[in-house]
C-alpha cells in the first residue's frame, strides 16, 4: 500500500471524469515531482501554495531543488476560504503569462484555488461568471498537479471546488476542474497537529459514509467509499492520538478514496447542514459534518417508499444502510450511532451540535433555513424542516 501508481483511465468510466488523473501514492513520492513534470513537458510552473503548509509539511525541502532549474512563480494570495476576487486576480496574472502547469501544495484551499485558477485563466469570460455558472466553460483548463498536505478533503480527486462569492459559499463543478495528476505522499501529513488530523480525517470518514448512501451513488463510488470507510475506522483514532507511519498512510489513502467516491456521488445531508455550523459557530469543517452523521444514519435507516428520494427505491437504500452497519461492525443503526459518538469523543470532537454551540431552538431554526438544498436533495430520505431541527437537537429520532 505504501507505493502505488494508478490511473483513473483503468477504471470504469464516469461522466465526472474528463481526462485521466495519474495518482502517485506512497511515502516519499513527492520526490517524483520532477519526473512527472518532465513527462508533462512542463518547464514553467506556477506554485500555488499555503506558505505554512508548504514549509511545515516538508514539501519545500523536497521541491525547491526539483524546481530550481524551471521557470517558477509563486501564488499565495488566497484565503483559507478562497474568494472569487482572489481567483480573478490570480487568473489575470496567468492570462498574461500562462504556465505549463499549476503545482498546488497544501490543504483543500490551495488545491481548490489552483483548480479554479486553471479554468478561469483559459475562459474568455469574467471569472465570477464562470464560478457562478452564468458563463459556460468551453475551453480546457491549465494542467494541475495536486499535492495534498492534509488527509481529508480529497480535493485532488474531485471535479468541483469551493469558493466564496460575496460571503456566500459556492461549489462550481465541471470536468475540467479535475487535476491532471495527484501526488499523495503520507509523509506530508506527519506535521499535522491532532485537531487538524481529527477534523480532516472526520471529513474523509463522513464523505465515505454519505457517498455510500447517496442518491448519486454507483457501484464504482461505493467501491471507493467502502475501502475509505474501512481505512478510516481503522486508522483515524491512532492517527490523532498516537500517530505512526501506518496510520498516516492509512488516512491519506482513505481521504483520497473518499474524494474519488464523492467525485461521482457527491455528499448528502450532513454536509448540507455543516456549512452554517462552520460559518456561524466556528466548528472546523470535518467536525461540523460529523456531529450529525450518527443521527442521520438512524434517520436514513427509517426510510420508506413514501419519503424515499432515490429512484431505486427504499429497499435499495436499506440494503446500502445494512452494508454500512456491517462495515461499522454493528447490528443496528443505534449501535452504529453510538460507535460514531465514541470515535468523536476519542479524537476530541464535539459529539453533538449542542456541544458545538447550537443550543437554542432559534439557532436550530436559523441553521435549518440556510441548509444547502443541492446536497440535501442527494440524501436518500426526504428531510423536512422538523427532521433537520431534530438532527441539530441530536435527540428524538431513535
């Protein structure tokens, strides 16, 4: 498992994949960046990096000598939550002098910034219009090599990105946003502190679970999600509390596979609810998703034909839930919810929205009104306002 090279071209094709994504996986694989750049005939590079992650992960020590004989420019002018104005400014620089490759190093923000820059720089449209979808993406993007330094978002494997327009979160999706290649080197995650390891790892675990039951799930996405969940359940708690090369590698590959899974299926209700928990209460993204995952599992297990959103029917959804229970090594949804709660406690995460700061009925109503409708529509069971408020209250749904 510690050294792997794969190509999505060898897998069953999906509409989400526009071109092969080469994936180099294993400890020390970042040292292969030069060979990859040579294969892509890339002499000019724009390095899109989170400066702190670039240094602390050890990426800089490896990449600086590799990039020394190439034409390299650095782009760091983006926020932890990238803004459309930052993308527009960066794209303007690339239009004037396009590079052969964008090399993105960091967490999801750096990777998403590079993906958006790659597309916005090649369209003859205003970047804001491209991001909002009011202007069509009709030209190929610049090539991106994605090098994650966290184990969580899976952004190196997805055809969508996160960007904020006037303070509102947007998630543009297009096949051209899929990176041309990814280098997933677990050693780059070794410097992650426990809270970041926990939050990013929980994001991967939740992506795997939600992908598995999503309306958009396919046999291929479930294959990725199944293995991602297995790895996360085995390695997340050790990676947080007593990290080892094995646990770091397990979580790095789990995060990548979870990214592949949601690239096909997308996410569901826990992600839909999470955005307000992060923006209003400051909960890190992975934790904001995780606090409703257990209750949502119970809620989805009660799906019937009358409220089933999945066109394959309630029997299909319940079969997926039954397999999830087996993956959790639990007999009932309530047992699985309890296992999730124990895992959250073990990695230092709030176990409920109320522990995360959501305590009043008014607060629950405010969050419910801001739920991401697209993600909610991908949940296999139709959820009404009362159900969502119940999830936030973390009571009354057993």
